[in-house]
């Protein structure tokens, strides 16, 4: 399952026929500043303490921070819904080596949201009272969920072949935001929206 590695995506209109789900506009500004700060920290020994090089064991952490911040600076995750071109396209990876994929908008069947727990779709718990020997209290008890199994929600696009394209992933408290974005994308593309969390199905 492909997910955005850095932060959450934002939805913006780029003209009357283009909708873009991508990293926020300030993303590169923030990571540019963080990269500059990390480079300054890495080079501070050479600049102020007379170190001959930055390639010293004591600079390992600072060097790692530079790599992480530089990756965040060039990272890209973008979904483009283009009605004029009739395409749904995705760029995922670094700016220079981003993987491109997409499909015709005519093949888009629906937009939806659903929930996951540790990589598995959440399903309704079976009725334990219906099982032989089941206790009448079983139906009132919620199954235990470990704190290491956080629930997440997905914003997805499903094409006519049934392939699920994950647009965005986030913690469960963002489900209203994902639902709003899903409805907006579905309305823009002229397809139905399916709410896999509430069990409701809306056509737009």
C-alpha cells in the first residue's frame, strides 16, 4: 500500500478542469529551512571549532539529519484529476526519480473512504451470541485492540477493474476531512462516493 511518507496532502483547484491532491504549498519552504539548518549544524565544527572535515564520527547524527531533511525537500506525492485531458495521474517519489502512474478518468468508478488496522480492513465483529454456547454478554463486549494497533483511514479511488488506488492515509480522527475531500473529488470527476466507514453510499 503506497502512502505519503511526509505529512498529509492538501486538495487544491488548478483551474476549472484540474484538481490536485498534493503536499501543501509550504512543504518545500519548511523543509528548505530545515535542510539549511541541518547543514549549518553539520558544518559548525569546521566553521567555528577548526575541524578539518565534517566526516567525523561526532557528526553522524547531524549528517543523518541533513539526508532526512534533503529527502523531505525533494519528496513529492501528487494526484492530478484532469477533466480536460481525461486522466487521473500520480507522481510519487523524489522530484527527479518520481514514479509516474495513472489511468483514464473514464475508468474511474468511485471514490471512497475506509478504515484499516495494521494493514487489514476493519470488518464488523461476528455475532458471538449466535455461536453454539455463546454468552448473551458476548454481543455487548468490544474486542480488545492493542495500543500498538492504531486505526487509520484511507482515501481511495477504485477503477473499473476493481483496483484500489490509495490517494491518502491518515489517523482515524481525520475521517471527516477525508470524507469531505472524497465527496469533492467524486463530484469533480462525476462518479459516486462510497463511505466505507459509516456504511453509507452517496451518489454525486
